[in-house]
C-alpha cells in the first residue's frame, strides 16, 4: 500500500453551502464573503457553478462574483459544471484552476442531478476532460453516492473501486472526491473504501465530500483520516446540500468541526485561524444561524 501523505488539503465550499438557499444572496454579499475565505489559506475554494440558472438559480451570478474576487491568494478556484457548455464558460476564465463534475454511480441520482444516464455521463467526462486539458485546467470528479445508495440500487466498495478505475484509466481523471450526497456514510465503509482505493489507484488523489449532521461528523472525520484521506471538502457552519438529492437537504461537513478535530489531534492544517474567525463571523451575513 502506498505511503499516506501527511499534508492536508482543505476545500471550502461556499457554492455548496449557498446553492440550495431559496432567497437569492446578493452578488456583492457573495463577493464579500468569498473574499474573506480567500484570506484563510484553504487549498481550494469551490466558489460557484456554471450550470443552468433554471436548475440552480442561486448560482446564476457566478461570472459576476468572479470579477469581484481578490485573488492575491494561494487558494485556487473550483467551479462546478454539468455539461460542455458550462465547461467552456468556466474555462474562459484564467482565474479558475479546477472544473468540478458530479458523476453519480447511482443511475437514479445521475438522472436527477444532470438529467443524463450514467453512460451518457461517462461520455460527458471524456468531453469535459478534453476541455479542461485544452484550457490548462484540471478536472475534479465527484463520485456522488460514493458511500451508499438510498434508491435501492446496488452499492458496495467494489463498485466504487470499479468506477474509480474507469474514470482514471479511461479518462485520466486524477482527483476523485467521494461524495456522501445525502449523509448516509458509515464509518466502517469509510475505513474500508479509502485503503482499497489508494492501493488500487495510488496515482489518484482521493477526497471526501461529506454531507452529515453534526452528531455524526466526528465519526466520519475520524474514519476518513485514519483510513488515509487527506483531502476534505467542508463548508462553514455546515450549511448546504444537494437540491437534486432525495428529500431534505443534509448539510455539508462543518469546517469548524473538522478544524476542531484536527486541532485536538495536533494535525497541522496551515490555515490562518485569525482569518478563519473573521470569515466565520462574516458568514452570518449569509447564513443566519
């Protein structure tokens, strides 16, 4: 088994936190908040998406938000795309380093999320990878339903490994984020999955994109970290969730919970905690809780 990296990559996800909110967050408010996040030292900010405004109206101003960002920062920008049109739009901006694409290993969820079949989605991955490479960007694929399936379809660790192998070997995807889209991840499955994936595909960077309730957060963090995961997606205050998922939105893993866990165990994150506190306070302008 390959050696486990000790360096942590933290991806902050204001896009995921905001996308399901019914009231439109003003563009200037998004800019101000994301600019706070850009001072903290996160590896990447998942800041917006280039998708249909009918599907996700909250993100219709992503291009305008981008214009207002202060990018004198070490943090990189990631934008979610769902098709070639979105990928081409995102790729026209030099400021964006990563294109994120949700690929579901659940046929039902793939239809709900991107209105395509899994087979069609594979063709989409091929096209998006080509666009990303031509524009000097990297494609990040999110394996939706990576930790379980609420629709009664087949799910097991071997299935996750098979899809991961196909995405890497057939399309050259080198960053795969396993996504617990509805918050059903079991710590025992997490402990099984990451070592299997890292052993089979040592050249792939695997991450965890958990949606969870606060009571279960410590269990999934601990399981993922101890299983070798070093890339975590989080959102301040744990807001968010996929509007296309099953029922009620299950929020993101809260950034402050992950940081508290890492602080207790003396895991170095490299973040500026004073800047994080300012960003945390600034989040109240958007997330009233």
